C-alpha cells in the first residue's frame, strides 16, 4: 500500500468514527443530522475534537456536492455573508492598535481581520478528499457570473489558502510517457489546452518517440490529478511552425542528437486552481532536469500561441482615431476577412509585410491598464525571464490558431544566464527584452506609419530570423 493510500484510509477511518459519534443516537441526530449547512459550518468552527471535526467537514462537503447549481450559489453567498471577519473583535483590535503598536497588537489585529471562512476552509480541508472538493468549489465560484464585492472577497480567501497549500515545496515533478498508467494518460488527453490530442494514437506520437518528453506537477492530496504539464520536443533547430513538431511521419532523432528543447504546449489542468502559479516552476525544473540528462542541449525555447492578437488587431482595424494603421495597411488587412487568404501566396506575402510589424508593437509597446504585456502567454513567459525571440507568420494554421492569432506563433528563449535580468527588466522598468529581429520589426512599423514601405533600412524579415536562429516559414 502506498503512503498516500495509507494516509487516505486512515483519514476515512477517523471520519467514519466521528460520524458514528455525531450522527447516531436521537439527541445527536437532532443536533447534527437535521442541522442546515450554516449550522454545520458553525459547529465545525467550534469543534475541538479531531474525529468529530473531520466528520463534520465530510458531512458539509457531501451535502455541498449534492446541491444543484442554485443551491451551490446560495452556499457560496452564505460563506461570504455569514463567515466574514468578526466586526466587533476587529473594531476592538483597531482601537487597541491605535494606541499600542506592539507586535502583540499587530498579531491581534491580523487575527481579527481574517475572515472566519478561511479557518472554515482549512477545517473542511481535513475531510477525506477535502482538497479536491475545495478545488472544485472554487472552480464553481470562478464559473459564476457574479462579479460582486463578495465574489472577489471569497475568491481572495481561496487564492490565499491555495497559494500556501499548493506551494512549490509540496509539488512533485513526474515524467509522463507511454508507460504511465492509462487513467493518467486519459487526463493528459482531456486537459490538453493548446494543441488538441485527437486520440490514443496521437498521444503515442507525442510520448513514445525518443525525441519527445512530457512532465507534470502533482500534489500529494491530488495524487492522480496532474496540476499542470508541459510537452517537449527535442530537435536540432528552433521550429517556426507547429507542423514541424506534430506532423505525422516527421523525421525522428535520438535524444542525444538534439541541441534544442522546445516547450510547445503547457496546459493547466484544474480550473479551480486558476491564478495559482505552477508553470514558471515547472519550466525551470524541467530545464534543469533536461540539462542534467542531455548535456548536448544548448537552446531552450517555446513555440507558443498568441491568444489575444486577433482581438487586439480587430480593435486597431476598427479604430479611426489611432493612426496605428495607415490606409494602405488597412486595405491589405482586409484580406484577413477571407478565411482562404493564406492559400494565396501573393496575398499572404502582403499580409505578412503588414502584420508582423504590428505584432511586434503588440508585444513590445502595448500594455494593460496595470502596465503589463497585453498577451496572457507573453505575460507568463516574459514574467519568467524569457526573451521574445521570434515571430512566426502562419506558424499554426489550425482553426483555433487562425481565429485567435491569424496563425501567428512565437518563440520565447529561456537563456538561464539572462532569466533574472530579463525578469527584472519587465518587473522594474516594464521593458520587454526582445531579439534584434523583433526590434527591427517594430522599426518597420514606425517607418510604415510615417508613410514608408516598412522595409527601408533593413533586411527582409525572414533573412533576419534565419541569421538569428535558423529555419524559417515553411
């Protein structure tokens, strides 16, 4: 029996004994078995016994799991309204702190300000499978259309607790390969969020060859549920199109022939853990493991989607106030409205000339109101310290990629010696570190806005990227 299974069985045994104590006998039945969820939650907070506490937690979560969508929403609303901070204690702690700045007063203020539901969630976590059920509870919360102050307060409590419970120190990195148990492989197929896996044969092509790797983070309380996983291709060069990685019948190489590790898909698996960062740790850990096992690897890059580009470009095309798009560029981009535009070589060449400089602006200068890069994938990799290395025109011609980014893909370069400096440049100065090729594209955009043809004073884009990384658009 595994250690995790033994621990789970022990928790279940303690819980069962507690339920026998709480829910058997006429008097206990009146107190607990007929109590509503709010009363059970109050009982759990006042409970001092381990067995009774676990039994109450299990009973609450079981009843919550049986609720319909309306009842579940009412439960979440109850958590916000009935289990916030004790305002009387908070007012008293504030008054004491006004005249007493001691450490004891600060601690008392902190304890009084903490919503009671945080302790309630901690105790619910003691139930068998409590962690998994609470993750599903937050998933339900995030799926709610409610965006009230109460929604944000409750989500802040979940985020605070999950940030501790799913700390990197508790996570284990496990390789996923063709010998991994089928029930986990089924979840890899299910959770793949970037490049859909059509079935078992396609999954085999991603896991079985010697030049393919996959790694996932697991948590000891969610033993068979991956939290996040990354798929890696071992190659001789940096790919510019996803077809170079996933095409059936591609040339396979031995792992020790590879010079480049390509992270081509990173998928978060648990919607209830959205916003809890795992991917940054995952990539850095995988890089370390690959460097140890395959010392011939020199480049660590991604081949990433650009999920926000089409939306941003549509706004730019619709705007008449912003001089970002000269009239000639607007006319060229009208080709994007025809779904067959990539099939016409002349049209594709014209679109590439206009679109890539705009993409450079999208990454290098456009910002959210908080001053962060507008693209979510860019925020992740640039925040991790990667460099924006190359923009790949029509790197992915799948329906999803054409809809999200007009087929655009990006290479981010993870150079270990520069990760800290790149991260600090973005965090402290808001600067996106990019290759000369991408910066040149931004210059073409500026030239175009002044009325030039976007190519003066620089080599054609493809020559630049070929000299930088090798390869090019296929």
